[in-house]
C-alpha cells in the first residue's frame, strides 16, 4: 500500500460539504446533549407562555374596570365584586411572575450549560483530532490558524448556542402565542398584525444568503490574523535581529485590516436588515392601532381586548428587531461550525495499527527498499535498505539535506514511506499500536522542546510515574545533573514554555535525560549533542555508552567524532546509502566518509 509522507494541506476541507448543514451535522454529532436541549426548549416555552400572560391580565383588568359585573373575569371566576376580581387578577399575576422568573432562571442555566458543554466537548475533540493528524499536516499549516479554529471558532459557536438559539426559539414562540391570541380575538387583525412577518422571513432568507460568504470570509481572516500573530511571536528574536519590526507591523496591520474589512462588510449587510424590519413592524403596529381602535369605537371589539391587542402587537413585533442580530449570530455560528467540522473531517493519514509487540521489545529496526517524500514533492529517500540489529548503535551521517532526519521520521512513524517497509522487531510499523512503537522509543529531536514546568517534570515527561531517584539517574546519565544542581531550585527549577531560561546545550541534555528515563528499546537521537561543548559531549558519550549497552540506538550526527564508535555507520548522499561499515572500515575505504572525516579532523586517512 503506497502511502505518502506528510503534507496534507486540506484547507479546502475546512469548508464542509455544502449539502450538509454544519449545525445539523453538529446536532447529529452531539446526540448526548439532545435531552438537555429538549429540557431547555421546554423551559423556554414555559417561560414564554408565562411571559405573555401578564398582558392578558392587563386586558382582563381593563375589562373589569370598563364592564364591571359582566366582565370576562367575573364570569369565569364567578365573583361579582370588582375589587375581588382585581384582587384575583393580582394573585394570578404574582403566581405567573414567579413561574416566569423561575423558568427564566432554569432556561438560562440549561442553555448556558448546553452551550458550554458543547463548546468544551467540541474543543477537546477537535484538539485531540488535531494532535493525531500527521506531522506533515502541522508543518504545512500555520499553527495560529489551527489555534483560531480551536479557540475563536469554538467560542463563536458557544455564543450562538448560548444567545442565538434561545432567541430564535423565543421569537418563534412569541409569534405562535401572540398569533393564537389574535386569532381568538379577530381574524382581520390577525392578518394585519402578522402582515410584516412574511416580509421579515423572506428578508431574513435573502440576507442569510448574502451574509453566508461574508462570514466565511470573516472566519478566514481571523485565521490569517491569528496565524500571522502567532508566527511573529515565535520568531520575535529574528524580527529583532533583522530590525524587521516596522515591516512586521505593516504586515500585521494589513492582515488586521483585511479582518476589519471582512467584518465591516458583514456588519454593514446584517445591520441593513434592522431598518427593514422596523418599517415592517411600524406597518403592523399602525394597522392594529388604527383598525383595532376604529373597531372598538364601533363597538365591534371590547376595550379590554383592544388594549391586549395593542400590547400584543408590541410584544409580537418589537422582538423581531432582534432577528437581524440573531441572524448575525447564526451566520457566525454556522461559519465557525463549518470550520471546526472541516478540521474534524481531515483524515488521520498515519493511523495507529492494532498489533502489539512481544515483550521484552528487542529493538531491531529494518528498512526495506524504502522510498519516501513529502506531499506531492519528489522522493527524498530512494529505495533505502538498512538494518539495525537489536542492541547495536548505528549512525546515519551525510551532508545536510541528504535525508537523515527524514529517515528517522520513518522509524518513529511520523510519516509513512511511499513504498517499501519499515520493520520494528520484524513487524511493519504500520501495523503496530503507538504504545508498542513509540512507547518503546526514546527520541531526542534537533529542536528540543521544553514544556512549562519544572526540570523534573520535563525529564519525567515520557514516564510520568518516575521516582525522583530515577529522574536524577537519567539526568546523571545525560551529564545534566551538575548544571541542574547548580541551579537555585535544582530539579524543581521552572523552565519556560520553550525552556528559554536554559542554554541550547542544557536543553539538549534534558531532552536526552527525558529519552533515557523511558528506558527505551530504541534510542533515536537527531543531532542530540550538537549544541554541547567537546568536554560535555565526551561526558555524554561515556554515559550513552552505558545506556546504549541495553538498547539499540540510531544516531544522526554531523560531528563524526560522536559516532566514531558506532557498530555501523551508514553514509547517506542525496537520499541514497552510498557506504556503510565501521569507522575504521570506512576510513580505510577512502570514500565519502573518509573525505568527511578528513575535513572534520584533518587526520590523514588510515590512521
Ligand atoms: N517537512 C518537510 N517538507 C518537505 N520537504 C522536507 C521536509 N523536511 C525535509 N524536507 C526535504 O527533504 C530533504 C531531506 O531533508 P532532511 O531534513 O531529511 O535532511 P537531513 O540530512 O536531516 O538534513 P540536516 O542535516 O540539515 O538536518 C531535503 O531536501 C528537505 O528539503
């Protein structure tokens, strides 16, 4: 099965399939929240009903005052006294207000809980998916852009669920409840008061269509801005060193301006909707006020009912002015949902296998006719055959760009080869689960990363349950204990996110300690000692000799003195193995390795 290395830039996927509505897809994905959603809808419905009742009570009170003994309330309750009727109305009002307030509280808690639950789950799920995507994908996509999706887009969606969704529900309920009252009172007024609604609905649909691409543009602009900012902050030392501050400010300003323009365009369009809605509302309100008033004067409508209808028109129509804002939230939420789901749809191209290795893991690595490359680019490794028997230390050397790190990436299965096989203890690495494969390896990368935490935390990163003594022993084996103990808090010294308080060589030694503490079957070192001085390197070599007595090691090094004692040295040139053998054999052969050796040491060949 030919598989390609890395680079799966699938920005196109960030916009999900048109046919599948992102919010509907979200609904399907989070079925665990459906119960809470139904409860929130029920509570909002109760709240809305309780909200409409006081208006009816006002009408009833006017009816009591105007019609006295014949009032609607008097007939329903069988109470003659107007004072008693008003008293009853007051009691009902208090009960309704209590129900209204309580249901409002419960509905708020439910909606907010729902929104935050979905926000949390979605963020964690998206993050987890992102961390399983292959390394090549991460390398070709600005980290800031992924961050914008994980953070900003998830927040937008939360805002829609928290504010937008209940608002849509309340507006719909309003229309239904008030419509019911109007229908009971007067069919003609129902038609007139509701005339603006189709206009608003059609307007909403038209605006929604216009707004959709505008908000998609806003989300893309946010991702660009976030990507630029995060890249610049990571490269701040380079910006300073090359006095590029002004240039970078202009670049950030241009990206920020693009965001501003995208937002302005969206806001201009969505805000234009408000006056349209208001004009429609004015029409409906004027009809009820005038025609209802005239009907009351002609005696065709009760005064109490007229006052209810006027209040109701207010209640029905004014909340519709919020439709524009809700539409705005909806579109933002939809665009964000689309981006998050797009991220979740990106396939994991280097999935874990299911096989486990027999224990104890021996640590034999073999590459069989391996061809590999990045994305759609040319091959960078051309049919490599290489074996590292269990327990041996092998070195990979060669000019810069010859493919040494690419080879290590295949061993760790950061990428898969385009053809050929990588075998670990005889098993194809594609068939192994991560625990068997990477769990048996200790890796020190060229660019060492330290997490925010103490030195001890960083060393124990690959083996969280390690004892203090084990951490100290690993630090000692990596020739790191002396400098650690010289620090004010020793092993408890806090190192920043990137270990910026440490020198390059110190960081490398901590990374080595971290790898050794795992007690790996295979130690993979990519220029692990390039930043230490000769004396420290000699100390590390002595420790490594002990450490690698128990495991296999694949060591990439430019400094050939580092790998001189390896069991075998493989010389790479432009992605091909051109020589292999022990140091002495290779020097004796007087080929590429011998030439490199001479350049580095000035030693005459054959010595
Ligand atoms: N992530 C990547 N995406 C695309 N091409 C890459 C990537 N990493 C390396 N390459 C290319 O693959 C080739 C081999 O690079 P590699 O890093 O494996 O060489 P190397 O021998 O480790 O170099 P160095 O000694 O400088 O670390 C180079 O041509 C490089 O441009």
